[in-house]
């Protein structure tokens, strides 16, 4: 597994690189640092969504934030060092020297799942998530297994967040139906 991980990293880090492309990928990848683009998107949707949808967006955004925090804690528990290839140095700085799992992949795939469940179009979310995750290989700051683990972890957290959001929405609808029924009963009794 380790040799395949290293071979795939070398292929990603050593292929199709130009100075301009390296700068562009590094700038693109920076959008995912600390889940920034995802948290900004969720915060904006929480404010600008229809009032009935804002709660779902707040829960989805909290799920993304939680995925980032959990990933960071897991990195400190596992303590896998980032790749160090003498002939292919990393093309961007990182906040820590810890690698497993990729926070870009975790937060991106959690966001794609919960934001699509909240009503955003899934395809652009997953394309952005895949691009951010792949950028970490291109830049040489993660092994492929770090990214795959991040994709799996983020997808799991996103699914759990989506299920929790569905259950809260169902409970709110059920509570609203009970309130409507009670109100209708009061109205009917008052009209006799």
C-alpha cells in the first residue's frame, strides 16, 4: 500500500506541471483551507435562503465546521507526517506537517453532501469537492490515501448531517401539523 501511495503521489506531483498551472492550482486549493469556501457558502445560504430553509442551512454549515474540527483532531491523533519528496518539494505551505486525513477532502465531501441535501445542485458541489481534494495531490502535500480517507470521512459525516437534518425537518413538519390541527380544532370549537 505504501509503495502504491508513493508511486501515485509521484505521478500526480511530477506530471503536467508548469509554473502558471502550479500557481493557479495553489490559489484554487487555498479556497479550501480551513474549509473557508464551504463555510462562506453555507453562511451565505443561511442568510439568503428562504426563511423556511435557513435552519437546514445552519445545520448543514455546522456539519461542515464539525467535519473540519473532527478531521483536525484525527490528524493530531494519527500524526502521519506529510510527504517529503527530496526531488519534488511541496508547491504550497500547509498549516501543520500532519497529513492524515486530508482536511480539504473531508470538509469538501461533507459540504457537497449536506449542501446538496439542503437544496443546492449536487453536481457543481461534487465537482468543486473533487477538484479541491485532487489539488492536494497535485501540490504534493498529501498522499493519495490521505485524500481517499478524507473523501470517505467527509462523505460519512455529510451523510450523518443530512440524516440529522432530515429528522429535524420531519420533526418540525410534524410539530407544525400538530399545531395546525390544534388550531383548526380551536377554530372549529369557537365557531359553534
